[in-house]
C-alpha cells in the first residue's frame, strides 16, 4: 500500500510541476513577446526618424555651430543664405530652451576636439571669415558626405557633437535601449 501512495504522490508532484512549468513557460514567452514588440516598434520609429532626417536635413534650414568648451567659435545655417554671427551673438552656447534651437530643423553643435588637429590649430590663428570657411569645409566633407545620417549619429554617439531637437536617432538611439 505504501508503494501505491508513493507512486500517487510522485504522479501528483509531477502533474503539479508540469502545470507550474507550463505557466512559467507561458509567462516567459509572453514577456519575450512583449519585449520583441517593443523593440520592433522602437526600430520602426528610429527608421522613420532616420528616413525623415535623410529626406529633410539637406533641404531644411539647419544650424552647424563649432563649440570650444561652451563658447561658440563660428557657425552657419544650411539654407536661406543666412550666416548667423554666432560668436558675436553668444558668448556661450545657449541652453536647450533657447529660441535659436526652435528656429532650425536641427542644431548641430560640433565640439572643437572633434576637428582634425591641423584644422584645430589653424582655427586658433585664423580670422572669423577663415574660421567659417574651414568649419563649413569640414562639415561638408566630413559630416555631410555619403551616408550623412549614419555619420551624424555616430559622431553624436562618440561625443563629437551634440544635436538639439533630440529624436530616436539622437540621444535615444537603439544603442541606449539594447544591451
């Protein structure tokens, strides 16, 4: 009789264990499904953001500013023939709530440390017009060539520039969300 009780106890324990494992497996699959859906939504939104930037950045009026530790050196807008006098208008970079960031499609603040050493040294001894021309040449040939969207995102993630009007592509990219 005790053998029958042991067999029944083992069968009951196995059934309970299988029910518990089934519920755990169901919970794990649900959690993985939710995480997968969230990742797919984020990937889709980031793709749309990058596509919007790829299609609109060159046609829109964006501002590129060269920054030296919080002090703007020079800058230019990409459209309207407008050349803002950055170094006279601002002794230091305005905070992110400033109207300057609302005027442009994107504002790219390039850190002086990101420039090649030769250009950075030449910036030290150049007049304002030459600084602007060198900076514009650097941006055109290093940041806006080829797949410029990827270059700008990588430069931002490497800390070479800051971007205002942050979107999923900047500051909130997949590298921050995915391990």
